[in-house]
C-alpha cells in the first residue's frame, strides 16, 4: 500500500529537468520499502523527498563534487581555508579538498588516510563519512565501508 497516492507525482515534480530517469523510477518503485525505515506517513514522505531532492540537486547528483575554486573554498569551508594562498593550494584538487575538510570526523581518519575523499557524499541523501557508510551498509546489507562506490 503506497504512502500517498500522489507520491510518484511529487517525485517527478521535485526532479530536475536533467535528473536521471532511472533514479526517479527507483525512488518511485521504493515507496513501499520506505516504510521499513519509518517513512510511513504522507508528512514523513514529504520530508524525505524534500531532503533527498535538495541533497541530490533534484535527483541528478549521485556523488559529491569536491571541485572548488579558491574563492569558493574561502566561502564554503571558512574553517579550513582562512587565506587565499591556502585556498589556491587546494583549488581544483578534489581529493586534497575532501581529505582535508572531512578529516578526523564522521568516522574518518586523518587527511593522509584518504577517508575524506573516499567517503564523500553519495546517493540521493549524500551520506558522508566512513561511519555512515558502515552504518548504512549494515542496514541495507552491503559492504559500503569496504566498497564505497556501491553507494
């Protein structure tokens, strides 16, 4: 039994014009499965769709881009980039940026571990961090921590 008769219409309305049609179909087809995770009312479904649509840019972004210019690094990651000189050192290097800004948190190791880039945002919810990959992997029965690309 679907959560709401207009669930599919809502998914399509939130989707960007260039959203992946297979992702849209998967979301619509998974409606009944959402109940397993406590998304079992129209209000919860609306919250889920709003959050996932936002996180994935209208269901078109499957993996977080860490490709930032120096000025954007100064604006987005102020905590890590306090000078233009440092921002320029990292600009355009996705691995280096991810490893710095996601280091030593969310279950990730130091920048040298490579965890920050390895466990950057993926999926329509943009799960981020080694800890979340491990936890979600257990829930869905996949070894996401060992194979992050499965996300």
